[in-house]
C-alpha cells in the first residue's frame, strides 16, 4: 500500500477486486476492473483483466493514438502485478487442484504486455523495486535504461514462473521434449575458476544458499564446487567424518569415533595436498580440532557448527572461510554445457551394498575386507576419473585421481599410501584394461580390490589376483566422474 500511496498523485488506479478493497481501506481512490471494463469478473475469478479495454490500453503506442481515441481506450502508464504464489503453493503440502488454481494467467499477461510496450508503460514485477520506482516517479527521473531494465526483469520473472509450472506438470516425464530450468537471486562470488573470470551463484526458486558464511573472505566458485564434493562424500558416511577436498577431489577421507581423530586420519593420507584445501566435517568443530586447523593453511571449512572456543581460534585468520551447512538436497541432475547445447543426466546417487558384490577371485575376502572395500568405494565415487583409492578400515591412505590411464591412478594412490599400503584394500572407479594395476597393488601388499569389471581382459585381472593370492570383487557399477 505504501507504494500506491507514494505514486497516487501521479496515477489513477484500476485494480482487481481484492486489491481494490485494500486500496479503498487505505483511502486510496481506485476503480475496480469490472467497473472499468463494464464486464464482471467471471469463472470464479479466472478471468478479470483479459479485456480489450485493459490490454488495448497497455499495448497501445503513440502510433495507435487515433485508434485508441476512436475505441475510447485509455492508455496505461504503469502496470504493477504480483503473480499468484504458484511456487509457494507447490513447495508445501497441496492437492493438484490447488496447484492449478494458482497458475496465474491475467497477471502474466499484464506483465508481458507492459514489458513489450516498456517505452510507454512502466512495468513493476517485484516488490523489491517498489521503493526505487516510487522515488523515480516522484522525482520525475524515470530513464529509458530503467524502463528497459524493469521490462527485462518482468520477462525473466514470467519466464521463470512458466518454467516452474512446466517442471511441475512434467515431473512424471523422464525426458521432456524441452529442457527448461529457472534460477534467480544471483549471489556474487569472489571470482570464478580463475581470477579473471566473474562468477555468480544462482538459486533454485524459493531456496537459500546451501551454506552460511560466518567468517573470512568471500567464497569463490571453486570453494562452492569443493564444498559440493565434500557434501557428497559426507552424505555417504554416518560416523564422525572429515573429507579433505583439493580441486574437487578428495585427497583424504576418514571416519572415526570422534571428529578430531577423523581429521587426523584424513590429514595423514596426503598432508601435502591438504595445503590450501577445503575441509568438510559432519560434526561440530571443537576447540582441540580448531587448534590443529589453525596451525595449517586451509582455504575454507564447512561444518554443522563451531563451538565458541573454536570460533575464537579460527577467526584469528582473517581470510579463512568458515561456513556452516544450511538445509540442502543433493542435486537430482548433473548438467554440463557443451557447444550448441547441454548434457543432462541423473546425479550418480547409486548406492551399493555388500549383497551387490561378486567375488571373482579364488580367495574370498574376509568380513573386514568387505567393510574396508565398501568404504573405499564410497570415496572413489567422488574422485575425478581415472581414480583409485587405497584405504584401511574407515580411513584413506592414498588417492590417485584425474589420471589419463588406469595404471597411472593406481600408481599415484600407491605412491601416496607408501608402506601403509601393505594389508590395505583398493577401489577403482572403472574396470582394469590390463592386469598391470592388480600386479602393482599386489606388489605393495594390497590384500583386496574392488572394481566394476566389464573389460574384455577381465580374465587377466582375475589371473593376476589369483597369482598374488588377493581377493578381487566386482561391484558391477562404474563410478566415473568427469
């Protein structure tokens, strides 16, 4: 109402029923649309503003002056419309009829018509613009640039609104004929992948950022990508867990009885790569853990919460990014831009269990081996391909990621594990094309291996496992991550 009051000396108001009642209650003169059009609102309010006297007044230009006069159509100078709250309705418990009745038709048409004719009609689609528009009107400082900006905003608003409806109605269609998505409320990021690249974080309609920053320099594109990788790893593991992420891949992951021990084990995996890393925790940061984190160079930390002492310790580093989790859901889709279009696939949330494993070596894995293999598999899913993980119990010992050959990933993981590889297990995100990876792992003392299988040379890997007397297990699921 404040907006209407502030511009009431510049415009006569025409409004639909409920808004008209509110304006009248605030002593703001208003004409009901039904009185203006001399036609009642019909179909239970489904049709109110869809009338030539309204649409003609909005779409008419100076070129149509004689026709407007002949038809007795009064030009409009300002259109303000808040659409039915479709997205809010479907975000809560509702029935299908509620959703359908909250699909706005007239409001969208008003906005689109005014935006099309923005040179002569000012369009306001968001309450966030009320104050500045009112000020510009009262000061007679409306510019062509402002008109165009508001028009573009209106088209973005109606497009996003239609996308929400389209996605809702096609939710049971796996692959619709057109792929549309809408995001809004862009958040500035410090920079993109590199300093010379700008970046923003756009949100799903009605969503909050998945993190809340409590200290440090502004987050960057890379920070959020690494946070996402950390969340993925943490989502797979139940106990107190630390996931150390470097360039989107885990370089150390561990679960333990307490979060400090989990950190110790994760850090021991590869303390060199942990330099400048992003660290994710699924338990609160304690004072003792904060002391350790403060003694090293960490770029960013995300955790459920921080106790008071840990905040006092960690905030001594002015640039260290400290974040907590907000409510979040793992994205349902993975999207990659490519020339002339996009690639879309369901996010790999596939989880295997022990019953999904097939032992194909002569040696059967022990019960402990199987548990260790399951942990290694959960980690290798989040390492960039080609990837291999050496681990024991619920801690990694070496991770090889982003290699152009399978043996390259295995050798890197083994190098990082060193002597600790003896008695450990290994996970590979894809099949072994030759026996060399099994031979290399066995030579360093690895006792059990999990991989998808599926190579035309699987028999070579099986033979290598049997020759070395180690257990080889097929997951029958690949875990590529590009």
